């Protein structure tokens, strides 16, 4: 993890974004119930990435 706060938040946002992307890619091969769960968790991860990446 980077030493300064801004870089640490950016690294965390990138990790959240990658994880959300991977979950989204898995939707196509997942059974319906798992796909719904993956979609929900991917959306939450994307929201986390967005919020971590914003300067507010």
C-alpha cells in the first residue's frame, strides 16, 4: 500500500474497480441466482470505486 493517503485511496479504488469488473465478467457463465448476487456485489464494488476515486 502506498504511504500517502491519496495514493492509498487511488490504489484501493483501482482494486475495487478490478474486482467489480471480474464479477461482471463472471455473470455470463453463472447460474441465474449466482448471477443476481454477482451483479449486486459488482454494483456495490463499482460504487465503492467511484466514491474512493472522487475528491469530495
